[in-house]
């Protein structure tokens, strides 16, 4: 089998599908998306679905605000309810240095018009009495934040892309990319188990596999897969009030409502791997962090758990755009735990870059892979939290 396309996208997670959809809106010719397994089976299907504006760098805030526009009108645009629940994110600080970081974040976020509140421990206790607050020194809350359903959003992008002519091939159809053809530093197409697809533009949207896809073209992409485990309790009523997505910043632990139960974060690995197993120690740590911060959780029991892979870049920011030494290769990698919530804006800027030569919506130059060679890493004070 030998096919031709104008653009091939490798990876059928939320990033690849958002790019496919946003490209299709611009009618760029033939677009083929290749997914080695099933759409969404990678990090996307294992995500907690969190959406926040409370970031600590300008570029991430820009991606959040742009993406929020899509989440707000998702049903209108895609005909699917994304289950976007604006329960707010509540960050808790337990040390003075964390409080200082929070204060700086609040002033940055307010510059963008984000209505974030800086709260005292007493205010936190009054609003969310189920939280242990004796060790808390400050908190921040933003009611614009919340979570949505990764599979609903993925279906929206996939359906929208298909309706506009994107060809989507999944694993059963031999869609795994096993090589990238290169001639004189120009991409010529991809090799799959079923044959070759010739295309002058190839997008790497391989999530935690970004680095191995880069190697197929002889390009080193510094993205590491790091396992994170999540757990969900059996049905548990914590409060009649809305429970925000609450982050115990120091412990790197968070929880939120998940249907009738509660979703509790487990630990994230320090060493890279593709390990997707769930272990007892992680469940014990999730429970211990949970009962420490929310004493009523002593009566909850964990019903299930799963693990997924973060796709971490050296400065916890995305790696987006062209690769100077390889014409035709486009990167949409290293989302570092924010890929679900930033997927609408990432699809849009990558589609602009491919069809118009530059991204107008957000300047993605600071996110170029070149920054690692030039030592221009982005400083992120909040790396302890992902999601
Ligand atoms: C536990 C956990 C919780 C998270 N919580 C949040 C959150 O609250 N909010 C948030 O915004 N983000 C969150 N994230 C991060 C988010 O899930 C990711 O950033 C996002 O899903 C990345 O999407 P992606 O499309 O790049 O990757 P993926 O969804 O992994 O998709 C990449 C796809 O590429 C395919 N692929 C790889 N190699 C090949 C090949 N050679 N040929 C063909 N196909 C290939 C894979 O099979 C995969 O389906 C979380 C992640 C984890 C692990």
C-alpha cells in the first residue's frame, strides 16, 4: 500500500485530534491521522480532566484562556456535552515560601483579568469546613476552573475532524508508525505496518512516545514518560457544598468529586518508564494524604485505580512548532501534565503554523525545541503540581 497526503499526524490522543480538527477547519488538503492503538487510549484516557487558569507563567495562562473559550462553547460547536463542571480549583499553601509563590501567581493571574482570590486559613475553614486547616498559611481559589470529560472532548474533536474529511486510522488497520522517511533533511512521509504514506508535513503528537517518534527522524526530543497513579473511592458524601478540585501543594496531592465518589491523586514516579501498573503503596499514600487533609475520608474506601503517563519536558512547558534541522516535522509534545486542558489552543496554534506559516493566536516561539540548546528554559515556580 502506498498513499499520499498533505499532512500526517502521528497520535490519536487529545492533542493529535485537536490538531486534526483545527486543521480541517482550514481545508489544508488531505490529512491522515494515525493511532497505533485506539483513539484516546494513551494519557488522554487516563487524565483527571482538570482545567485551570491558575498557572504561574504567562504562556500557560494564555493557553488556558484561549482553551477556555472552546470549553465554554463546546456543545454548540461539536454537539457533545463536554461535562465541563466549574467547581473551581483551590490551592493550599502550608509554608511561607509557598505563600509567597501564591501571592506572585495571584498578581500575575489578575493582570490577565482572572478573578482569583487569595484566602486566609479562616476564610478557607469557613467555606470548606471539611478541610483540615490548622497547618494552612494561605490558599487561592478561582471559580473559572474545574474539569471536563476527556473522552467527551476527544469524541468532539474526532467527530468534527472526520466530518470535515480527515482520515483517521487506528491500530487494527495497521496504523502504527514505524519509521519516518527523510531525504536531505526534509520529511518525505511515514512508514506504517501496512505501507508508506508520502507527505511533506508530519506532526508528532505521540504524547509520552514523542521521543521515540523523534528518533525515527533522527531528532532528539527531550520528553520523558513519568507514571502517575489515580484512585477513586466508592460513593461518598463529603459535603452539600460544591467541593473544589483541592490541591495540597506541599504534599503534591489533590482530590475532586468523581460522580458519586471522590478522585484522589496517588504519587507520581521520579524515574521515567512506561509502567502502567497500579500498586498498593501508591494507594496507601493516596489514602494517607487524603485522611490528613480531609479527616472525614477515614470512612471512605477506595474502589478502583489506574495509572497514566505524564509527558514531561525539561522545563515543564510544551515543546511546539518546527524543528530547524528537519523541514516538515512539526512538534506538539511535552505537555507536562497540562495537555488535556490546553488541547483546544494547541490544536489551533499548530493548525495556524502549518497553514499560515506562523501562529497568530498565541506566539509559540518561546516554546520552540531550540530553547533547550540555547539554554532559554522557562522558569515555572509551580512544577510540584501537574494537572
Ligand atoms: C494521571 C494523569 C492525570 C492527568 N490529569 C490532567 C489534568 O487534570 N488536566 C490536564 O490538562 N492534563 C492532565 N494530564 C495530562 C494529559 O492527560 C496529557 O497532557 C494529554 O492527554 C496528552 O495528550 P496527547 O494526545 O499528547 O497524548 P496521548 O493521549 O498519550 O496520545 C498520544 C497517542 O499517540 C499514539 N502513538 C504513540 N506512538 C505512536 C506511533 N508510533 N504510531 C501511531 N500512534 C502512536 C499513542 O498510542 C497515543 O494514543 C494527566 C495525565 C495523567 C497521566
